[in-house]
């Protein structure tokens, strides 16, 4: 049986697809389905979408106001917000509007060009989803991110988000 490190290596070298890797990881964990793992960890996901295009890393607007980098970020954010809103509507998720609900957010960034810190990529997606899933990105209490290589022109970000059940308030 492969351990998680070997499975990840095979996904990165494209010996395994993510769909093929998932059952291997679940069997290693002793779980039968992804639902078992997700529910055990944080609750059923409300949103599972793939936002096309390359994420532009988050920038501090105050410091970089008016720079090309800030303009690129804001242009990306507007386009990604429109795409994410459409994908969320198509998925038919009923998003609660409670401002106190704790959310989790996992992102997987597929990037051809590897520049940008992973945490800034994750923050950019958290900003894109603000107002669509949660009222403020401070409601995101758990999550994670990873950056994986892809072929040119296949840049995208997979987003899995939901409400954390039994979170202490």
C-alpha cells in the first residue's frame, strides 16, 4: 500500500490522476468515501467549484495603490468574482447569510507559471469569495492550500468550502 507521500509524488509526476489518488488516500486512512472523511473533519462542503484562470497573488492595496501589480490583482479579482458567482449559482448551493458562521476553505492552485506565494494565492481566493459565501473572510477559521503544476493554458483553482459544524463560538 502506498503512503500519502508516495501518492502525492505520483500525482505531481502525473503517474496518477487526483481521481485515482483519492481512493488510495481514503483506504490508507481506513475510510470508505470522501464524505466520511469530510464529515469527520469539518462537515459537508457547500461549494466544490473550479475557477478557471491563473490566480493573481493578493497585494496590499495601501502600499501598492496604482501600481501595475495592484491593477492586475483588482482586474483578476473582479473577473474571478463573476466566474465564482456563476459557478456557485450553477451548483445550486444554498448559502446561509449568518455573519457568525465559521467556514473552512481549501484551495488547490494549478499553475503553469509558479510565481507567487501560496498563502497570497489562497488569500486572493478568500477575497474573491467574500460576499458570495461568507460576509467577511475573517469567518474562514480553517482550511489549507496547495500549488500543483499544470500544462500551459490549464491554470485553474479548485475550491472546496463549507461551514464548520460544532465549532466553539
